[in-house]
């Protein structure tokens, strides 16, 4: 009977790529921290609001019927009573009745309806 030689190629490939991706993810997080620190210093030096440089969400509420959201990433949930929006700093939830997205662009949207509550739900990482 012949002994079959088993290749460890697949096992080694998974191990190698797993550690490579972990290193890349760690490096990416470190670079993001450095970028944020740099942008905060730049913002304070130029006397600019930090949201301009860091892409923080800007919410403009007009009365109880309209809210504009700038610097959002994507829509997570959308019903006529609740809207969850992913931003760079976390998830924002808008609750009310007859909620409608009047318009949206790449990084800006306008929500109309009877606004009841706006909640910051924390980080999305």
C-alpha cells in the first residue's frame, strides 16, 4: 500500500493570509488614529470646525417636520416610523410618523414627517 502525501498548502495558505489580514487591519486602524489626530490639530490651527475635516455627521433640524443629514455613509433601516443611518461616528436613529426621505445624494439627505426622537446609537465598528 502506498502512503499518500498530504499537502499542507491549504492549511498554510489560511494561516498566512489570516495573519496578513490581521496585520493589515491593525495597520489600517493605527493610520486612522494618526489621521484623526492630524486632522484635529489642523482643525484647531486653522480655526475650522472639526466636522469639516473629519466627516462627522451634521444634523440640521427645522421645526418638528424636517431634518437634513450630511456626511452619512448608508441607510441601515427605513420605515415610515423609524430611520437608521450609518455615519463615520456611529448610527443615528430618527423616529416619528410619516417619515419620508425627500431626497438623498451621496452624502446628504432630507427627511420629512413628524419627528419625535433623534438618537445617537454609538459606534458602528
